[in-house]
C-alpha cells in the first residue's frame, strides 16, 4: 500500500466525491453561523444543519467538505493520552434527499480499497442491529461475508440528537494488526485496544423522531458521512498515533527542537509535547477565523488553550515567547487545504504573540499566589481549593480554571468548581458597572468590592413605584463612608428598593431618595455583586447617614415608557417567529424610555412585506388590550408551560413568566405594562444586519409614534413648500421636476459635446501617421471623462483605423482617455499601455484595456508633454 500524506489524502477524498457529482465546499468557519447551539463547529455536518432541517436550500443535493473542527469536551486528557485532540479535520460527503444507502456504502468501500489502497480483508463494517437493508448491501452487493459484518446497538450505531432527523449508522473498522492489539486471542471489532480502529461512519438519516421514541420515515432521506482525516492518516501511514502522522510530526519535531528534548524518552515531557502540538493547531485555526482571546465564550476557549500551551512550554524549559514561531509550522503544514492561514499569517502571529506576552507578565506572580494557596491548604488539612480563590487566579492572573486544576492535580489537590462558577456569575453581573476600573484581564476593581458580602438588596418594584427602606451602605467614588453631604456624588444601597437596575437589556430607573430634610437625585441604578443594587447620583440637599430610613420614589413616567417598549419587544419576538420562522432567537435587546432595539437571528434582510406583516401583528395584539400576567414558578414548570427562554441564559430556581394573552409567553425579570392596550401603537423605524446571521430592529411605541408622525408631517409640508405645491400633489410635482431635470441634463450634455468639438477645431491637420497608423493626440478645453469618451467615439468614426489620445484640464484636475481601433491593435497599439506611460507626466496614473483606457492627474501643466510623448510611445508599440 502506498503511503499518502495528510494533504494528499484530503485532496484524494474531495476529488473522489467531486467525480461522483458532489459539489466541493470549502471548510466553514469554526465560528457557527446562525447556530446558537454551538460555541464552535465540532463536526462536518454542523455548518450544514440548515440544509438537513430544510431551513435553507443547499447549493447542490450532493456536497463534499473537509471541515475544520474543535472539540474540548475531553481537554483534561489532551497530552495524557495519544488518542485525544482538540482540533481535527472531518471529511464528509452529504446527500440532501438524493442518493442513499446503496451509493454511500459502495463509494465508501470504493474510496478506501481502490483509491487509498487499503486491503479489503482488513476492513470490517458494522451496522445497526435492525438495519437488514444495510446488511444486505454489505453482504450481497459489496461481497462481505456475514461473519465479518457486526450488528451493534443504539449506543454505537444509531445517530440521534433529541427530536428531529435521525437514523442508523454503518461504520467501517480497519484491522491494524496484532502489533497494535491487546494480545487477547478473541480481540475483535469493538475491543477497547488500538488494533481495530473506526475510520468511516455513514449516517443514514431516514427517520424523524419526536424525542419520545416514536419514529416516522422521512420523505427526503439524507446521508451524513464523517471520516476523521487524521485517523485515516494514522491507518494509511501505519503509525502509532495521530501525533505521528506527517503534519503533526512536523509540529511535534518543532516543539522538541525548541525544548531541546527528545520524544518518547520522558513520559512527563511527552505529555507536554503532545499538548502543545495539539493546542497550537487549535489556536492557529481559531485565530484565523477571527476569534480573539477573551474571558467569554469561544474567546475563552482560545485563551485557555493558548495559556495551557504556554505553561507547558515553560515546563519543557522553552525560553521566552514561542507560540507564534511554532504557529508558522502549523501554517506551513496546513495552508494547502486552508489558504486563509497563509493569508492571515501576520494577523495570527500578532494575536498569539500579544496573548503570550500578556500571560508571561502575570504567570510568575500567579504561580507564586497559587503556591501560597497550596501551603494554606496543607496547613488547613484540606485537599480542595475554594471557588473564590480559583476565581481570583482566573480574574486577576488569567489562569483558566482547567490550568489551575491541572497544576493542583499534579500535587493531589482539587477545586470547588461550583464555587468558581458562582464567582464567575457575579463578575458577569457587575461587568457593566460604569464606575468600575478595568484591568487588562477585564476584572472589575472598584470600591464596591469592599462592601460586606452579607449585605444584599431586595427589588420590590414590580408592584410599587415608591417604598420606604433603610440605608445599608454609602460610598463616594473612592471610599466607603458613613455619611454623604450636599453636592457629593455618591452611591446609596438600601435593604429594599423599587428601582430597577439595568439588566436583561432593560435600562435603569431614575428618581429620588428622600430623607429627613435631605434629597438625593438617582441618575442611574446598577446591579452589584451579591444581589446588591446601587443607586448612583448626587446629594442635592442635606445629608444621608448609614442606618437612616429613607423614601425611594422612581420616575413613574419613565418607568411606564420603558414598560411599554419592553412589553412590545415580547410581542415583536413572537411576531418575528410567526412571520419568519422558529429559527428566530433573541440575540440581544436594549429597552429605554425613548425606543426599543431588538437583535435576532435570521439569515436575510426582511422584505417590506415582512416588516409590514410583523408590525401589523404586533399592533393587532396591542389592540386586543389583553392583560399582561406575571407568574413566578420553577424553571421546569415554566418550560412545561411553553414559556420561551433566552438561549444560553442561566436562570435561578424560580423564574418570572410574562404572558400576553395566548400570543406571547416568555421568561423575563423586567418590568411591563398591565395590559397590551397601554402600549397604544407600535412602529418599526429600521431593520438592518449587524453580524452574520444577526439582524436588528429599532422601533418606538405610544407617544413616540405620534411624535414621529408629527415630525414626518412637518417635513412633508416643508418639502411641499420648497417644491411650490401642496402635500397631496408633491409626488406629481417631484416627477415633473425630474423630467425637467432629465431634459436639462440632456441639453447640457449636447452643449458640452458641441463645445468640446469646437474647442478641438479642425482635427485633420493634427493627425500624424506613425508607422502607417494614424495618431491623433490633442488637448480639449473643459471636458469631463464622459465628454472625452463621446468625442473619442466620434473621432474614431471620422478617422477610421487609428489611435486617439485626448486630454482635458478642469481647474487642477486632468482627464486623459486613449482609444485604439481593431486595425491599430492588430499592429501592436495598446491604449492601456499608452495611458500608463503618459499619465505620469500629468501627475497621475491609470490604465485599461488595449482598446480603451483612462486616467486622472493633478498637473495640467504636463498635458503638452503628455501629448508630445504619445508619438514615441505609439512608435514603440507598432511592429
């Protein structure tokens, strides 16, 4: 069997399926588009989901891809074993209602045996227990003996993911030989050892599941094939593990060279070598797809992979920054299949260098702090680091949780992960604090951190606009204090407040806090750690002390306006789902007293008809004047009731469910109107895209709509006044003015052409003959490019076969145009090259086709020289 490299195998696979009528698509980005279920693309079929579900029509019914994928579910095992990796390439051939089992099985066998050259005697198919159709194809059509076809259960050979399309699988295993086996004479397919390795998986999507064990045959059956490229390479190259295949070995060797270490000498070093080899591939590909290291989402995945690799570099003794240099090998090894790596090389190296520099600045200090924490654990006789301390390492020193976990595990300690998650959630809630000072890691360092954690606030504003409570905390901008006085900017925290803090897209309440002979204007309300609510503002009269009882009153007019807009967003979301489809998910919202902004997932711009339909649907629900009912229940009960939850949002034990008739039901902690009629009216102002697969609608309600139409009416009357007509006749008046303008422009063009002709004078005495070709190079007064072009066309008709160069100056701008007829071009004339050479003399540049070219310049004094030079240029062109 011939040994093929990874890049060869990738090409062989894609070429093979192209020959079978498949459309080859480039790998999709690792960043999922319009798919909120994934943080990163983790399979070949993931980016094609809209085609499988029918949300989008595929470009062709047969598609083949090699998809880059990231999986971090078993990140703790990376390096420890030679089996696990975070980045891999998935080869796939897909059918959307086209071919099915016969072709899929036949082609998989043909590719492995005839194209790659694997021995058929060493290949063993598996099928789902009840899939007799697949058994017959393997047995009767491919010719595999029955005893070599393995029937397996649902866990192994049935692909299903909740409700929706699903079906049986047929996998192909390759016998790598006894040298990779466990030594058991009964070792066979399904054994946990490395002898029988699964290389191909055909998924036959033939059923639709309701999620409760009931299956219906699909009318359009699909094929979803997956084959790991690295795994195929392991088999073809007959190497121990994926770290030994050609592309991975190149990276591994580079790591060894940097560390001055040899692979397979020291097991501890081997683990670090493998981890770096794997992680550098992931971070290089993720960065190429625009993912930037951060403390959130996929940015955090990138950061933790990068920092784990950097730390293991230190363990190997690699001095200074090394990740960007190592990334160059990844790019060199993979650019054949992924040209974007080479295109974005500079950017990738810069991002990796900056992040590694950041980490290097803090790692020594962080390790020192962790060492102190370890000593404290030993002296306290405990083996578990608390979540707050683990979060401090993450938040202040940039240690991802799994990095801290890994370091501690090496010394026999563990981490309270739940405590870490709670600390992380608190940090997220305070991230928007306008008063916070942010360090480079994004940690919020502010005076609020010094507040006693036992102090909390209770929001009582759902059913009241004024409330009496006791002051628990007072702060200035820099200090905790017992008293604040007139003129001071401060934060007041009380036990119970009717003020809503900015959360979930809803802006904060404003208003007043009144004490005995004292007044405080609340300009903003913010959510702080531990459920505390901070009232930010200024003492306008008297003074306030901790422990005093005060009366808090919100601006009810603003609250009502916010409530109208917030309730309208619920109606809007449901209307969008009804009009556009259930793929619409909220991607963000911002509700103020003036307007509402709603971001949602959708694949294309809304048509005028769709916008009108959505708007009408919302107004219809407003007109019904139905009560807006709020119930508090458990998350489970809320979901059972059909309430919509924000995707990815984490909720507490009990949630508020806001219901508007039988139209809308959502989980929401914000404030709303008492009935939909209070919203009065709803108007969409704009709809636009803000990111791939994310659209944004801006809208207004109630009085803002009347103000909007009043303003429009005023503009209409002003426009009619300027046009010297009545509003009712404005359209006709504009049409009439447009016709007049069109006529005037046409007359203007004719006059300009006439002037250009006149300014040129008698052209015949300006024509020179260059090696048998007529050349007219002349200056025209005050002609734009369009005028020169028209004049050139007229001159060609007059002169016959020729070369023309016309130049015109208008103020400090020069226009040049060159033309060559077919006969002149046949002799070597080239208008584009003529323009290139003469344009420099007028301080410009340009070019074009052999028959016509144009240029601009900024030096009118060079026109005569340009015209003069035309003769020698054309002379050199003519053969």
